[in-house]
C-alpha cells in the first residue's frame, strides 16, 4: 500500500503518489474509469487534474460520483484575469459534477507578464481567494514547468501565501547547479511555511526524438525500464517533503505505484548517473530553446 503524509498545512494525509489527471485527457470514459480504479486500489487518495487537460475532468465525473467523499481533489486554471479564472473554476466544478474542490492551482505561472496580471487587483489570485472565502475551494496552489519555476515560485510565495507548489524534479534537471540551488531555497521556504511540495516529470527520459513516429501518451518520452523507473521514483519519495505526481502515460502507472509501495531508500548517485548513460536521458528544460513545452 502507498505511504501517506500530511499535505502541507491542509493536514490531509495524502498518498505520496498523486494521480496526474493529464493521463485521462484523451481516454475513453471506460478506460478512464478503469485507470482511476487502478490508482484507488493501490491507495491513491489525492487526484490532480486541470481545466486544460482535454476532457479529463469530464471523464472523471462518473468515478467521482462514487468516490468523491474519499479523496482530495485538485484542479488548475491557466487563466490570469479574475473573471476568466472564476469562470474556469466554475466550469471545472460543472464538468466534474462537484460543488467544490480541495485545491485550485494557478497553472504554469512562469511568464513575467502573466504573473503581473495574476497578482494585480482583479487578477486570478484575488478571484481564487474570493472563491476560497465562498467555500468553492479550500486551498490555493501554484504550478509550473521549466528551469525558471522554482525562482518564480519564490516570488509568488512572497506575494501570496500559497498552500502548495508544483515543479519538475528529476536527476537530470537537478544536475543543473543553478536549478538545484533554486529548488533547495524553495524547499527550505516551503518547510518553514508548511507549504505542500508536489513534483512532476520524475520518470522523464527526455524529449521525443524528431525521428520517432510511434505512439505517444505524453509530450515527453518517459522511462520504460522498470528498474530505472523504480530508482527515479525513490529519488523523489526518499525525501519525506515531496509528493510525486504520476506520469501522463497511464501504461506506466502500475509500475510507478508498485515502486512507490516498496522500499523508498534513496538510490545512489552512481546508480542514477548510470541510468542517465544507459538510457540516454536528457533534461526536459535547459533555460533556452527547451524552456517551453
């Protein structure tokens, strides 16, 4: 069974693996239901989706009708103005057939102009705080991709007391010394304030090769070797502060859940380095042409 831990100041004992709703974005309703059941049977009690994940929120609706009371439900909005963020939240609630969510998150808040819009009067932050006051959400978080995001999260936390953050965390990205330093500073602040920390892209191998023309269930190429996946999962979950959001390739969900249910001893750096070489792993983001998805 999956280990659980308090999700920051929310106090909710969330499974250390959080189900990533992007996996449902193009699934049939039947397969989505079955995938959610795989997660539930393994002990996942925290589910994260987004308004922009295709029809993920819609196909979650039948499953949520049965299990809503048993889970921590999170979604995201990519809107930056207050009116649009409020409308997006209300549409998410309608699509999922629920009257509230535990967590609403500002999705991928990285760009300076979008950040300024979100935080100004009439912006998304103000609107989501009002939604919290009205009981539509309990907690508010912020997410992002790219090497700039830990530093941007620090700026966001200086402006508003967010309850959670989310950012990429894997061995290849942490090999970037500047990124690692920003992550360490962010983790220190989150520990001080009891802000929940979610990680993404834990089992990323790299970007798809331009010559690859096979099936893609994620915008990036994930690791598929079970041993390497296990080491990547343990690299995250051996750190008690961190939660791991599952990959959008649902075929690998059972492998991730199995790895997270066992011994979580941290792998040796030498093992992780060996995986980088053996599987030709590369960073998803490098601060230049690979900054955007």
